[in-house]
C-alpha cells in the first residue's frame, strides 16, 4: 500500500520531537552549542522532522544519508524563511542532535547520518538559502515579512503562516529590521543586521 501524508502522523512526529528535544536540552552536548545555535536549535530540529515527513514521508528511523542531504541542501533553502544565523546553525545543531538520538536509540544509523552531514559545507547551505530563484512562493512571502517589508501585516496571519508553511520557524525575530523603501528583489541580512538578530535571539533565550 502506498504511503500518504497524514496530518495526524505529522503531529505525532512533531510531538515526539518536542519530547526528545526537551531531553536533549539537558545534555552537555546541547550546552556546547553557541548561543545563537541554542536559540535556533528547537526550531531547526522541528523543521527538519517536519520537512522530512512532509516531502519524503520519512520518520527518524527511516532517515538515510541521501534523505538527510536533501533536507539540508534542498528543502531547508527552498522552504524555510529564516536568517543567515539560522542557516549557519543547522548543521552543528543536527549533528549533535543525531548523536543524541542515536544514544537514545531513536535512530540506528547515526554514523551514516553524521557522515552525510559532514560532507556538507555551511557555505553550500548558505548559498542555497541566498539563491532566491530557488525559493518557493511561501518562502518569498516569508522573507518579505521577516525583513520588515510588510510592516502592517496582521500578527495572527504571521502566526498562521509560520505554522502552515514555515514548519513553526518564527519570522518575528526580525520585525524591527525594516528598510526605507521596498526592494525590487529581496535582500538578505547584512553583517550589521545579522549581529542585531543575534542580540535579539540572545535576549529572547536567556
């Protein structure tokens, strides 16, 4: 019988991940992440689980080297609206999280998955994220909101968007980062804005 996407099954995977992530937060490995990585970690693991199930119909026990690379190099850059800081945190967070899941016997091929992550350069992931022609329509809208190009948008609409199209990854961290004129093309974070974003995440996650 052909497997099909199920909202009930998706929520089951999200709930499992929330439980596992709370345990992960108590570990020394989690504490070794940088402050920005810790701030983004819960959203990263949630997005990974959600993308893997929605577009690959895979639960953690069915992850493979190929599926992991597709999620990181293709689905994250195409589907998830977030900042450069978020994207630079994906690989270090998932590497430690996979090791944790292996210790917890939630996945059995942790070495394979780690080797797959180790073949990916952070620069590859960032380049994919910056390549606007690869963004789907939802990410284009999400990036406009994130960068403050739609300042009058209803916060309730933003919350709905985050849950329905951004795997729960919040856009509201950067609402204060507006520009004086609407751009012809979406411009990603400058170094100055990146540092401002880090400071916001520090304050929200102390």
